[in-house]
């Protein structure tokens, strides 16, 4: 079974271009299409939000 997608999978802002490859659904064979897409969308939003928040935090220290 694949690992759950983590916010630590995104190392740099450029990684957001490859979210389709980064986001993994460890239950892809057990989920129906709609539920799988909704769950993956959740992870994509989470990763984008985390990266933007993290980037803003770094900028505030400069």
C-alpha cells in the first residue's frame, strides 16, 4: 500500500506543477471514482495552502 500524501512531499514551490504525480491515493483500488477525485482534490488544496503559508512565513522573516 502506498504512503499517504504528506505536506513534506512538497520541497519547493515549483513542485506544485507536479501535484498529479505527488498526490497518491493509497486506496485507489477501493474507492469509487467520485470519492477518489474528491479525496485527491482535498490533498491538492492542502499542499497548495501549506506551501503558500510556508512561503509567506519565510518572507516575513526577511
